[in-house]
C-alpha cells in the first residue's frame, strides 16, 4: 500500500469490478445502489439526490478541495512557483487540452448534443499517469516526473475553468449571493490570519450547499475553499492548516473517494454492445482525442515552444521521453468520466455508454502505449550509458 503504484492498482480494480458487476446477475443491485435516494433536510432547505450524485457532487468536492490545496502549494512554494519552470509543461498542457478537443469537435461538429462532450478528452488523470511512470521503475529522470506533475496540475486548472464556464445549468441568483457572502467571510478569515480550521470548514460547507443550489457545479466550491486556507506556517507554532489538511485528507481521497467514484461511474453494461456503439461519433471523438489528440498536442506544442526558445528542455530529458509522456497523458479516466457526467446529464439523450466506452478504451490504449514506449526507450538509454 505504500508503493506509488497502489492508487493506480486500486483504481483499475474498482473499474474492473464495476464492469464485472454491471454485466452480471448483480447488475440490478448495482443500479439500485447507485440510484439509492438520500436526502438532507433542514426546515425548508433540502438536498435530495441519488447516491451516485452524492458521490459526484459531494465526495468529488473533497477531491477538488485536495486538488486546490495542491495547486496552492505548488504555486506558492513548489513546481509552479518559478515562471521559468512553468513554460514547458504549460505549453504542453495547452496543446494537450486544445488538440483533443479539436479532434472531438471535428468528428462531432454536425451534432449539437454530441458537441456538449467536447471537453471530455481534454483531461489527464494524474493518479493513473504517475502510476504508469511508477510501474516503469528505475531510470525515470526526476525532471520527467516534475514535467508530468506540472503538466497535469495545469491541465487540472484548465479542467476546473472549463467546468466553471461551460458546464453550468440554470443560475440561481439568491444561491450565488449566499456563495459570494461565504467567499467574503473566507477572505476575512484569511486576511486576519485565523489558523483554526473549524470556521473555514463550516463556511465551506455552507458555500458548497449554496453553489450546489446555484446551478454551478458544487465541486468548484472545494477549489475556492482551498484557496483561502492559510498555507504559510504560523509564526509561533509552525502550523500550516493547508499542508495539514492536504496530508490528512490525501489517503482518504486517493484510497477511497477516487476508487468509489470509478466504481460508481464505470459500470457500463456491455451485453447489448454493438459495432454501432464502438463506431458512434461520441466514442470515436473521445478515443481519437485521448489517443491521437493528446500525444500530438502535448508533443507538438512542447517542441514548438523549445524551438522558439519560449521554453527549455531539461538536460536529463530528451524528445523520446517527452513523446512517451505525451502518450501517457492520454489517460483521461477520472476527470474525463467526471466531465462526461456533466456534459450529457441534462440533454435527455443517453450517451453514457458511448462516452464511457471511449474513455475506457482511449485511456487503456494510451496507458499501455506510453508504458511500453517509455520502458523500451529507457532501457535502451540506460544500456547505452552503461
């Protein structure tokens, strides 16, 4: 469980288990479980959702909260604190979001409903991607891991902005006002250097409920809350609330929240799967976006940025390594499933099977191709050096 590969193994296990159950006699119980109604009511205020949406809107808000804490730490004192170090992964991330989206749009341009899924292949699953590098073992340069982590972090920022701008339903003005008041309260706590976590968490829960009711996706409340949690250590005690929370919640998110999300969302029934599903424009758009668009976008913009002297290639990296990472970036999985669930939930058209098949196939092909390419080329490099 202490190995870097364990989160990826757990994710794969949860996914395979969901697929097996969804295609067995237990499928009825699987559907009953994820559709189990659950409600919280306080006076006239009520949140009533099936278990699936409590996972996607509630537990995933904790995932986005951790993501926000990681982003803040990296921006303040980590890999994104130096502008010179951001350039190469920044250009790579832009290419890795733009080209897959264009691939999807090119295939689905004539269908306005299908076009709502344009952002699905733009995401990269950082847990799976790092798991692939960890499985390769020795020989991976430290700068290559930093490049992938930085790229994935910038990619996540892009995904958060996409969700905030493009995947919102009807807006409730009153709920937005409540959320805005919560943001002012959080800013005030941060400004007065309040290090106790309780006020932040209470206000954060109120903000989450307000954002949920506002029509903007509730997970964004997790990112906003994270940005106001103090990260600089308290002068007297050295206590950093942001780092403490990130440490305490990391295992809960990686070992429980993300696998549970995968289990609840990856259960695709394959019994009635036909060639039409495999060749559906949504399936093909996601598949081409992840497998072709990601590698072209990440590698091409990295190459162009270096040749135009807008970024620098680290001394212990070469273009084969960059290409291998560009293949690995095609693992969209968690974030792609999440964006997919938002893209088609209000269309009234069931494209979940086509969407999930594309994500599963595209992520599997990208991960396997990236692993084999990097493993083969790193062995050759190490053999030459010896």
